[in-house]
C-alpha cells in the first residue's frame, strides 16, 4: 500500500469521525437536541393556577384549551424585552389574517404587585387586540410560572426601585394543551410565523 493510498484512507477515516462527532453534537448539545423533559412546560391539563384577565374574568390553564395558544411572561414596567416581544407578536398575528381568531394569546405578568387588572388592561391595549393580559397573586403567579417552566426574579435598582428578570421566550401550545415549542426573543418573522401556522395546521388535523 503506497503513501497516497494510506493518506486517502486516513482522510476518509478522519472525515467519517468528524461527521460522527458533528452529528452527535447536533443531537445532544446542538440545535437538533431535544429539550430536556424536566425543562419542558407541563401540558396545560396538568397545570393548576387561577388568575384574572384584563376584563376582570377569572382565567386559568383550562381557559386556553380548545385553541392553540401563545403565552409570554413579562411585566408592564419592562423597558425593552416586553414591548419589543409584544410588538413582534402583534406583527405575527397580523400575518395570520383571519386565522388569528383561532389563537389564544396571553401575556402573563411576573410583577403582580404593580400590574393590577387595570394596569394590564391599559398596557395590552397598545398592542394587537387579540392579546390578553393576565395577573394574579404572588402565589398564583409562581404556580403559573412553574407550570410553564418560566423563570423570573425581582432585581433591585438604584433609588429603591426594582425591575424583573424573566424568561423571554414565547411558549406555543396546541389546542389540546400540549407543549408545541417556543419562539425565541428577537426571532425573525420568517421563522416565527411558520411555527404558529404549524400549530394551527395540527389543530385542524386533530379536529378533522
């Protein structure tokens, strides 16, 4: 076996090894990795919490069953992430056209001490009319966040005030309440809207 043949075999083996390692990374740690079960939101049917929407009605996870849902956690004093995301959501809903009537879209506050029902009603009025605003007690907010696997934390700022750090992803659920994925903060419309349409299409298949 000459040197050229040895080199060819060596290169082929190295290439195969590199491909195997890449596939392993993709499936375990990379974009192709499944979300760890412990970090996935529970099905809506397994969540237990009670809140109040911007109209004063009592709502909870059962309120979201029957139609696909988008759920986002934030707060009305949020300086950038929340208004940006709600503006993005409004654009996605515009793209859905008449299909928007098939979606539940909910903004849940992680700052119920300041975000009263009236405050939520005013805040969501600045965005797409399909967006609901939910608020509740501190305990119920914690229960809701735990079910969605969302995190949040009160952070002190200068002057004795505070802000809130929180999960910035939008959660997607199908009409039966099963978790269907997330839309990341600042994800482009060309990727976000197809994700929503896939959930809507799945719902149509389930009811046909």
